[in-house]
C-alpha cells in the first residue's frame, strides 16, 4: 500500500512572523523566497489576513492589497490562503453583510484561493455570511473550529460544530489551536470522531502553535486519526510562540505510512532565505521559547505580553501573576470563549481591571458586549450576576440573535467617507481598508506614495550590530556594544554598556 499523502500549509508568509515578529515582516523580505515556496509542493501557503492587513498600514506603509497581488504574481502554481475572522473580517467589530460580501469578492479578485473562516466564540451564525460569500466566488471555504479547554467543550461539541460548518458549505474543516493547548490524544479523538460522523472524505486540516512543546506529537496523532493537512512553518521561522518546523514534520514521517511529497531541496532554500532575514527583526522578536503554564492559564503568548504592557502602564507590573490567575475565572464568567482575537484581548483586559480595581467594579465596553451577546453566543452560560453588572455599567440589554442582524446597511456611507480622504484612489479596496481601520487608514492614504518603510535593520546595520557584539564580548571588564537601530525610517546609534 502506497503512503497516504499529507498536505502542508506553509505559514512563513503570515502566521509565522505574526507570532514571532509581531507581524512586522515587510513584503520585500518575503518575495525572495516566493519562487521556492511556489515550487515546493505545498497544499497551500498562508500569506494574508490575520493581523497582516493592520500591520501593513499601521507600521509598514504598505498597501495590503498590493501585497496580495504580489504574492499572486510570484506564486502562480500555489493556493494562496488567508485567515478571515468571519463577520469581523480583519477588523475588530462586526460588519454589515454587504461589507462582508464585498471584502470576500475583492479578496478573491486580487488572488485569494482558500478562505479559512473562523469566529472567536465559535458561533456558526458569525461565519455563515462569509462562507456563503466565498462559495459565491467559487473559491475554497474552510470552516474553522477554534480549540479550547473548558468544562463545556467536549469532543461531541466539536463534532457538532464541524457538522454545522459542513452544512453551510465548508469544503474542509480546520481545527485551529492558537494557544498550543491541543494535546495528542484529544486531537486524535476529535479528528477520528469527525471522520466517523461525516465520512472519511471530510477534509480536515490541523493548525497548532508550538508554544507548549507538545504539538508536534499532536500533528502525528492527528494524521494517524485521518487528518489530511497540517500547518507548519519553515524551521528558520518556527518554534517559540510560532509553529512546528516544516522540515522536521517531513522528516518525522519518513518510514511511516504517510508522506508529503514536498521538495526538500526547495525547503532548504526557503529555510536559508529566512535564516538571513529573521535576525534583522531582532527588535520585534518574541522572548518566549516554551511556555507550559499555558495548560493552566490558557493565555497565548501575545495575550500575556499585552497584559504585561497594560499593567506596567498602571505601575503594577509586579501583579502579572495575579492577572494570570484571574484570566481563567474571567473566561469562565464570559461563557468559556476560546482565547483568540478579539476575545483574548477582551478577557485579558477585564482580568487586568479586576485585579486593579476589584472584581467587575469596572467593566470594559467590550467585555460587556461579550457577555451580553453582541459578539455572538458562547458555548457556556454567563452567570446572571455578571450579566446584570454588564447591563448596569453599559446601559445595554442582552441579545440572543445574530449580532450582525442589528447592523444597518453601511457600504454607501463607507464609500462616501473613504473617497473624501486625501490619497484614496476610489477603489473598493481602499473603501475596505477604511472600513477595517477608520482611525489609521486616513494617515496611511496620505503617506502611501512615500512607499514601504521596513522596521527591520538593514544588512549593514545588522553586520555592524554583530561586529559590536563580538567586540564587546572580547573586551575584559566593562565593555560597550554599539547598535545602529532603524526606527521609523531614521537610524539611531545606541551604546549599551555591560559588566
């Protein structure tokens, strides 16, 4: 019997640098690897969506639509994939249905093939419109299950959600483990149950981060249970709060009844490309290597760093452990939502508020919306006392319907507002950029013609930094290392003394 082929979704162009380098990698640092990526034999390449759109216009002065078209041109033989937050699209609120339809339509026109559609609270009503819009374009709609651990999350529940996604037209199912919580046996059980319930032909992808240290085994057990595709990142852009290494996964399957058929020579070229690029983003590099506290706190690395920042701003940086202990309690009070954008930020901020001001003495507007149903229906129940406090402080009533049904048509107003801004080009793409990020889009439009502004060190700056480090290490006693750091297009010389 010939080995069963396992597809690979390569993450180097999106989630890898989002997880490791705060989504700061410039397009110019990715294009050099695109030919090898295109010819490596991946099932798909995730290269857009998530936080990349935000980062492009907020930090890099790049047009995200140009980035997508560039990838389409450079990788004509590969399925391009994006992460789409259902009714939230790539922003941080729900959008009216016409905006969702237009965004999916324009994404497909600009080159997107696979739309991985998820919802932060796993409410299928928040994914339905986006899934329908993808089907209308003829592209691949992948329905997503956000994995978390709680008393109300069960194998049977995940199987039920998979069925709901299949009924609304999902061509494949993704089990998305953004916090590295998915252990090997639960992965096996969930994948096997979905296959047995809906048929072996049901295509299942498994997405795991590497942060907890167990998820390479998780991928192995998932494919043993029948998973068809896994997400990995080239080794030079892997591990830590990122993902498992692509080459390691390929090697792991040697001698088994599985194969990937990817071109290892191409993988090594991709690896070498990013091995040269990644060090120049040292200022954005995550410090997390392995974090087994995640199993208790369920706090993803990016969420932890955000909470630490909030506490330091309040002069309470020493209270992070209290907040970590509070997060699971707040998560339970919110109905046990998975901790993924935006629920991770909402729960984390409320936990900070509870520690600083007293339990629910101050409720954020976002947390009130979450527990009152404005983000959708959570799997667990919200305690009535929390509902009453949220009502009293927000002045809003609980809702049980689909949140987007409360929204009025907004496309025409968005068009009018966007086209009035200096620097816009009158396209639907610019209208969508404004819709996603109305606070920062005007500044981006005004400066777009200035061109991209990488936050990475230049090769010369990096070489100088390494030379300074070497010189400092060889000097006895107190030494100094001089670094040239590029910030906002300007280079600053920084001298760091060390004993």
